[in-house]
């Protein structure tokens, strides 16, 4: 007999690019990574992931202490070539489904 087990996963990201840190949904790509494409002006941004309602850091990315004593990841968006380009797409990738299943939340 074949049984199917599913692991529901809701991955969102929120960051200093929006005034209220409103979470935005990430989508599962063809490589089984969650990602989002954001149009961001050059600068330094703080962000955090929301995994099934729990705030989480990406341990593979740089981080900093926030104003509340917690920790946020850091994203640096640099100007590439054309100085007139005010925004550039940035893709943030978190983890595969298998890696999420291994984490202990």
C-alpha cells in the first residue's frame, strides 16, 4: 500500500524595503527552492523570513542585531554599471523542502 505524506510550508519574507515590514510570499521554483524577486534601489536592507508563522534567519547569509535586540539578515544591493538604473531585480533563495523538513522549529 502506498501512503502519501505532505509537509505544508508557507514561506514569506519581510524587510526594511517596506515601511511596515509587510511579509511577501515566496514561491517554490523548479529547483525546489523558495524565492522571491524584488525591485530594490541600491542600498543596505535588513530582512527576515517567516516560515509557517515563525520568524527565521537564513544562517548562510550575513546578519546584524536589530533595534529590538533580535537579529536580521542583511542584503546589499549594489549599483551595476548604468548609474541611471534606480532599481534592479534581486532574488533571495532560502532552503529546499528537504532542508526545511530537517530543521527543528
